[in-house]
């Protein structure tokens, strides 16, 4: 019987030492390449999820006191992350780095099952280099990183089950149970995790047809093990939501509202979004994508067992499908594809060594491959070292998120933090929860992410009025008004009750004390002097204004 690739150790070292060395190298490389981005300004989504985690930690009820169109394990995950790393920009980016560490270890483990320890390390290093590229947004605490933290160990469990089956040990259903459990937890973080269940269906079916004696009861038993694992987190979540009395709200946000959001865009819109995303996410990493493409072609040759080639090809396909719902193709969606790309890079090098060894036998080609791998994988790092080690945070964010005020939010939050008192309230008009994280403040209402209220659905008018009433009633000391379309995301038929009413209330009762005038995609003028701010007229199409309450105006009403 042939030896499984995963049992071979590189350089004839004991397996534990080779695995430990590979993991340490990957972790060190990731830290060195990512430490420059720990102080990156906050992005909108990571801030929203952290804010929701904070609300959960403080005892508020999901979907009633706060909401998002994501499953509830997302809130619990971010509650755990901020409990461990802190409720701050630095804490969130340390959390993102820790998730990168964790995911790289599981890419190593999966790669080792496919190709052996050495090429498991190659896969891990490839993954690290892919996510070290800031344009993949992996330096931001995105929900896709949390999803992968559950999906990758789940897929490893599936491969362990397959290995045991191939080794003649059929009594290993617990691996399928663990796989189903972890993948279901992933779905409860982010709905796109459902795509990875395709492997849980395909691999057992492939094993079934590969067997000489095909047993339908065995196939049903395998399905039952995986389903039993998946049912536990699903039932636990239902019971939790039911016990909180928010089932209808949970269903609305995760199914009804989620389905309207995921409805496809017009063809010309999504094609433009795809072109922009692929050009940005592969920026400075084109060579890795080429190597992954060559690895995909290598799967057409019989250098790997058929079930491994099937699994890798299907993983790449399912990972891409996970990006496509709604056809918005945001950069962070592509993080779901990075493990598959890294494994395909390893497949290319593995195929190359096997082909050379077949053509020229009785020679140890591993040192040659190690040198070739080092040159091909590390050359882009040297070429892009100015960005990786000294890259300007603001320009990187403006490239990834053109037109969004993330650098401006950090500057204005610092301005406010020097003036706000612990008892003061603040309202952010738009969808910029970064301020609530920077300042550790709570929004006036559950509608902290106001883009949700702009979708033309029957509930939006009531939501907007509720948010407006909360601001008028609380009269926060500071109001930050975002005159940025990406912050509001209005549609053609959106109600404008909140926008117009809040603007009127602010202009009548508040005075401008600071501006961030986005004159172009690369230039912002800051006005942080209150005297000048009173007279300032913005010159850009997008700008953010900080208003402070005018108590005299309110007293005259």
C-alpha cells in the first residue's frame, strides 16, 4: 500500500520538529509583514461587528437592541475577540493578526494531508504571503477571517476521515461529526459558509463510488455523522434565539432582509465591481495568482490521488462561489478564496518536484525545490517591501475603499476625544461605527448603521423616524454628519426622513467645529479650528462635519 503524503517528513526530520519549525517560520513571516498595519485606521465592517460584540457583552439582546443581517454567532465571536484583545483599533488589528496565525496553521495541516509536511509548509507560507498583502484586507478584522477559523479545521477533520477510510479504518465517524459541527458554526458566523458543505457531500460520495463493495448503509451512516454534528450548533442557536424572544426579528434579518440584500445587481454594475475587486485584491500579488493558476492546471495530471485532486478543485470552486452572492465582490469577500489559492500554489511546487523526480530519478530534488520556492515566493515581498514595511496607511485604505472616509474618521475621532466628557453623548449620521469604537460610546438608538434604513422596504420609514426621534430626544453633545454617499447608500426609492430631518435639526441647534473635506481621492483638507470651522465652505463633493451642540439655540426653542 502506498505511503500517504502526509506521513512523509521533509529532510528526514521527526515529524513534530518539522511541523513546529514550519509553523514558527510562517508565524514569524506574518508578524514581520503585518506589524506595520496594527495602527491602521478602522474600517466600517470591523467596527460594526466590534460594536455588536460590545453590545452583547453588556447584556443587550441581539436583533432587538441591536441588529445586523448576519447570524448570531458573529456577535458572540466578536464579543470574544474584543474580550481577548480589547475594544480599540489596535485590539481589533491584533485580533486580525491572531486569526491569520490560526488560519495559517490549519492551511499547513490541510496541505500536509495533501502533499506531506514540506508542502504543507509551502501552503502555509503561501497563505501568509497572500494575506500579508494589505490589498486583501486581511489586516482588518473582517468576518471572513472568523469564518475561515472555523471552516479550515472543519475541512481538516473531513480529510482525516478520508485518510482513515483509505487506511482501512472505517470506524471514524467522529471526524465527520467534528467537520459538520465546525462548518455549521461557520455558517452561523457568515451565511456563505454554507458553500463549504459541498465538500462534505462530495468527498463521501467519491469514497463510496471508489469502494469495491458499495454499501448504501455506510453512505447513510456517514451522512448521519456529519448531519449530527451540524444539527447541534443549529439547534443550540434556535433555542438561544427562542429563549430571548426574538425569533421573528432573527428570521427577518437573516432571511427576509438578507435575501433582498443578496439579490443580484445589474450585469454592468456587478461586472464593474468584479473588475475593480480582482484588480485591487491581486495588486502586488499577481505572481501568487499565476502560481495558483499553474497549480490548478497541475490537478489535471495524476501526480496526486484522484480524491485529492477532486477535493482541491472543488475547494477552489466552492471558495469562489462563496464570493458571488449578491455579486458585489467586495475585497474582503475574497479572503474566503485565499486558502484554496495557497493550496494550489503548493500543488504547483509538489507537481514540479514529482515531475522532475520522475524524469531524473535517484536524485534528491527537495533542496532544489526549497531554493526555487524561496525565490518565487519571496521575490514579490522584496519588490513590494516599500508598501509592506513603510506603506502609507491612508493611501492604502483609499486604494482599497475609494471614496470612504476611514482616514478622516480617525482624525476627527481624535479631535472629538480631546473635547468629549464621559457623560457626553454622540450621534454619527451615516454608517461610520468607527467613532463609537474610537470613543467607546453607544449610539443613540439601535440604528447605528444607517445604510440599513435606506433600503426601500416597508419598515424603513419607521426605522428612520425612530432613529431621528432618538437623536432629537437625547440631544447629543456632538453630531458627526457624513456627507458621503457610501456612508448612507441611498437607493433610487429610498425614504429621506432621517437624512433631511437630522440635517435640519443639526443646522438649527448645532454649530460646526471641525471638517474633513475630501477634495479628491487622495487629498483631504482638515479644518480643526472652531473659529475657522464656523466660516468654512467645503470644496469637495464628499466631506464630514463635526457639530457641537449650541445650548443657547436649544434653550430658545
